[in-house]
């Protein structure tokens, strides 16, 4: 007991001596907890060495921590009881000081996380700089945790190691995290062996189909709690979603391209017979008219000449015999003249026969052109068979693509290369189509040339017809002369 009394007396003596040696500043509470948005008042007590002091300065501030800088709430000056509040806390902080009671009080309104730190009260008295000049208290502003964010780190495939993270952006005191696992039937279950959980990170090793399910993270502190949910689906490595979507997209693109090519080929087949039928009547028209016109023209002309000659000779003989027997010599002379005219007609007939031979040569040339058209049509027919063979080859390629898709051995790169090859084939088909269009234009030009030739034949026919009319006029003139001579 004696030892304890001695120790107590020594401590009391030391405290009295320290009080007499200098200033002593203390806070009414070492720590204080308050909810965010509430008001709080902190009290600072001080004991100066001298009872009467001309000037006392008391400064309230917040110490700097790892995330925030030092802040000044305000300063009190005993001279004229002046209070200087910091610009950041005007209207939010107030300082009340009682010099007689040796205490100062700081009031903060609607505290936030910014004030959650160590608050310091610093007292300055001229000539009293020794001792404990400041006191501190820790102000803890309590904030419930925000809704946590759950994320997956890693690839959820068989045999992989993954982690589930859970973090709340705010919360004071610092929230604690707790994970719970549920199966697909929403029944709580324990975690697999070797699973670890620390600071909101749940580590899962060698995951499998049984690891799939629902995971709930609970974030809590003294003020409140929040939770987040995460659905984990573990799949085999070959069932990667990105590669599966790529394969399906490539197959769809290939099928669409085949449909477009088939549609274009069918449309061209429907158009080709119509184009050929347009040119066919022209060829058939050129087969008959040339020969028929030449033969009919020849027969009709010879018939008219014979009828007119017989009629003229019969009438002349009868008139000469009945009227005047003495002018036989004159008639013989006139008969010679008629023979000369007939020779002239024979010469004209020979010329016309030569023209008919020329028409036959032109007809043979046109017949050769028609054979050329038939050869071109056969070439096009062969091209159409080539297109059918290509179409059959493409159908075989489509069946091969289906087999590759069923076996799941095809790669997306190979499908892209095949798509490029099909594009090249489509360009080749377009070039063939352009060549066929050029051939069709050439046929149209040949058709226009033949129409021009037909017009030329019609002009020649009109000229010959005019020549025949000229011969008829000559014959009428001679007949009138003969009649006039007989009458005289």
C-alpha cells in the first residue's frame, strides 16, 4: 500500500508542476461518431499559465489524411471577440468561446465524409508557448455502404480459376463483405473446396458445371447494408459464344449469297428465249421474199409481153389484109422495127436476169449470216450449260458447308475465304453477263443492217418496176405510130 501511495503522490506532483510550467489544452472527447447529415459540436478546454492574458488565439482545423488536405474551420481572437470562419465553411461552421470558463466550442452543420477525420484545437497565448498547446479528437462520420458492384474476373470455362469481386464505392466505417452461393434451384449451398474469400474477393478454383449458380454479396457496416447478385454460367471451352456466333453468321451470309446467285441465274434463263424470239421472225422473213419476188416478177412480165405481142400482131395482120394490100412492104419494114424493139427487150431481160442472180448471191450471203446467228445461239446454249454446271458445283459446296457446321470443325477464317471465292465467282458471272449483253447489241446491229438491206432491195424493185412502166409507154407509142401509118 505504501508503494502505491508513493506512486500516486509522485504523479500528482508531476501534474501540478507541469500545470505550473505551461499551457495545457485538452478535448472533451477522444472520438465521436455521428451520422452523415447530422449536426455536431466539439468542445476544447485549455488552462493557461497566467490567469490574465492580453490576447488569446484559438484555431480549429482538420488534419490532413491520406485522401484529403488540411482544412481550416475558423479562428477566434480574444481582442474584440473576433471570429474568422474559413471560406469553405461560411454558414456551415461556427465558433463560440468562453474565456472565463477556459473553453471553446466548434459547431458543424450537416457533416459529410469530408469532416470524417482528426479535428484539432490549437491555442496560442503570447508568452505561454510551453506545455500542451493543442488537443485532438477523431470525428467519424457514419455512411451506409452504397450498392456494391459484382464483377467476374477470368473466363468461366471448365477447369479455369476465376474470381468474383464485390466493392461498394462509399461507406463509413469501411464495409465488410460476405458472399453466399445458391444452386440453380435457388438453394443455399457451401462453397467448393479450396475456395477463398477476402475483402470482397471470392476465388473459385477448377470450376465445373456444378459451380454454376447464383452468388449474392452482402456489404454492411454499423449504419446499414446493401447487396448485389451475380449469375455464373460455366460452359465448355468449345461453346465459346463469340466463335459460335461467328460460325452462325458466316453460314447465314453464305446461304444468302447462294440464294442471290440462284435468283440471278433463273432470271437470266427467263430473259434469253424472249431475246431470241425477237430476232427469229426477221430471219424467216428473209428466207422467202427474195426468190418468190424474182420468180413472180419474171413469170408475170413474160406473160404480159407475150399477150401484148400476140394481140398486136393479130390486129395488125387483120387490118393490113382488109384495108390495104399494097402497103405490105411498109408493114415488113415496120415488122423489122418491131423485131429490133423485141431484141432490145431481150437485152433488158438479160440485164434483169443478171440482177436476179445478184439477188440470189445476196440471199446466199444472208443465209450464211443466219447460220452464223445459229452458231452464236449454240455458243450461248453451251454457256448456259456451263452455268448449270457451276450451279451444281455450288450446291455441292453448300452441302459441304452443312457437313462442316454439323461436325463443328470449320473455322471462321475458312468461311471468310470461301465467301471471298464466291464473291470472285459473282464478279466472273457479272463479266459473262456483260459479254452476253455486248453480243446482244451486236445482234441488234446486224438486224438493223439487214433491215437496211431489205430497204435497198425494195428500192431496186421499185426501179425495175419503173423500167417496166417505161417499156409499156414505149410500146404504146409504137402502137400509136403504127395505127397512124395504117390510117394514112
